[in-house]
C-alpha cells in the first residue's frame, strides 16, 4: 500500500478520500488555494500545502504546483477525486513520469474516453449499444444535414470534447440543423478549445442510467449496479438513486455482463462509470467517466463497498479479491445534491454559513465540508453537501429522505434544500415516473 497520498482536490470529495486513506493507515497531503486556507479538508489532513491564489486555474488546475507539493511532502500517489484534473490524461502521464502512482485509469484510457467520438467507436467495437448517429465528427453543414436525414429528426449536435451540457444543441427539424451545428461548434471551441461535433438521435423521453464498474490490473472486472441520474436541470444532476425504479434486475444484469466483458477486453483498470440513455427498454451508450462520480455514495450504500478504498487498493496493484457473484444489492438509496444556489433562480449564493446542522439517524449519511462560520467561496463549484439515505425499499427511502431533509439546517446562505423537499413530495417522483426532462418542467411550474 502507499506510504502517503496527495489529494488533488478540495471540499467534500477531499474529505471522502482522506477518510478512506485514514482507515487504510495512509497519511494524506491536502493541497489548497489561498481561498481554502480554513477549509475542512485542510484542517483534517496530516499535511497541507498552499498551491496558489483563489482561481482554480492557478491552484487546483496548476499541475506544476501540485507535482511540486507531492515531491516536497514525499507522496507516492495522487488521488484526483472528481472534476479539476481527474480526467486529464496529461496530468496522469506527468504523475507517472515523476515516479508516483495516479489513482485512476491509465492515461490512454482517460484520453480515449475523454473524446466522445473515440469512446463511441471503442464501445461499438466491444458490443456496447449506442445511440444512432454520425460515425464520427461531422466536418461540415452538408454532412450534418445528411446525418439528420439518415437517422431522422429530432437530433442532438454535441461537442466531441464536451461535458456539462456545453456544446449541445437540439435540432427538431431540418430547418434548425444549421443553427444547431453552428452554435454547438462555437460553444465547443470556446469551452474546450476544440470545435469538433458529432450528431446523435435525440430521444424525447429517456432516463439517464449509469453503471458503476471497478477493474484491477489482473483482468478482474465487476459492476456495482446502476444509478438513475435522470433528475437533471440543464444537464446537471440534482438527485440520484440506486437502483433505478425503471429497471429490472434482469435488465441490470444483462447490461452489466456486456459492459464488464467489454472492459475486460479493453484492459481497463480502476473505477469507471458508463452512462446510458434508456428508453422503451433499450440502452444507448453516451459516454464513460474515467473517475469517481459525485453520486458514488448511493452505490456504496446498496452494495456495502467503499469505492475509494477499492480505487486505492487497485492502484497499489492488489486484485479485487471477489467476483461478480459476490456483489449483492440490498435495499434502495437516494442522494440529494445540496448546492449554494437560490432554489428558485439557481443563482450562486456564496457567503458565510451561520448555522450548519446535519441530519442523522439510521441509514442517513451526509458528505460535506461545511461548518458554522465557514465562508463558501465564489470561485468553485456550488455543491456544498450531499445527503444520502438508505432503506430496505424505495418508499421507505423516500420517507427517510423527507425526514432527513426536514432536519437539515443551513443558514446564512441560500441552498437548494427547499427544492429537494418539493421533489420528495411530487407524485411523479414518488411513483418513479420521470425522465431527464421532468425536472425542468417541475421547476418552471413551481
């Protein structure tokens, strides 16, 4: 096992990794910007290093500063968490070039899956089902029109290097394809420095289903079931469930067999999440995230596995030590992402937290770096807490989440807690009858 792990991240995910390391007896190094000097992940680390000013570009994305901090403190591994540099193949290569272990997949697989077109080509070769669309990047408007005619409208024009909903535009008719193709390319160039786009069939009522996998360097690959991430606003997830109220165990097992067999052939290692659209009983691959997901706790709750611990063990060269048949799914889990945003306008609300009281009780977990007196900075992602509950059944999990949300108190800043309370009371959510478009309508109707 590692002698010391540097955590190249901040906030609740940095704390989450610290906890796993501590239980394994591994000392940790926290890196932080000047804006995070008083952050909880800095307070609880064994060592800490300031790596730059508040701007993420000059601190949490500053590769030379992070590598220097690792060298100075004698860290032999770096865990990137999620976001920031977690899917940066160049960073992973530089970590390895400096004689340290990157806790994640190989740089080659990060690079492959980071290019949405290359990822689709790879998955098609492995037998993973895809959304109908272009065979690769669409080079010009004539080609875009030809794809639209072939697969039928509506279509979705997407940035090849995209994410987070940027560089994505819907064309519902042939008359709209020129504007969608032009705008998507412009957004892609601005956001990612790459204007390559491809086209997929736009599904009008899909669910967003993802499958959690873990693979070691010895050819062992297992999946830990599905998560339903369909509650989204502007392509940003608000709430996740494990398992999905729309899937049967047979559907989950069938998808899992295809995916694990494919990743075994690919030689993939460490954690990964494959994301699919699901409609009319059919799955269609959209992308793979080569990192830990924000919503990993719901999987941990239903499977009883510490995914960060598994990441560390696999990165250190250990075999998983279990097979797919050993993975059991128990009960139901729900996660609410709590952000420092106005629950009606979704405008960011950084500022001082005057009161912070986390809920508790059986089957309740809160992952957060907040504390009373902490000042939420305006420089980073607005998520400040994750509330996760687990219960034997979905109705019991909803009841537990409603109770926990009623106990959760954050004062001094506005958060999305009131929105989560409204969602729990919505009949459509209680029935599990929602798609990726439902939340947008629910919010607009409020």
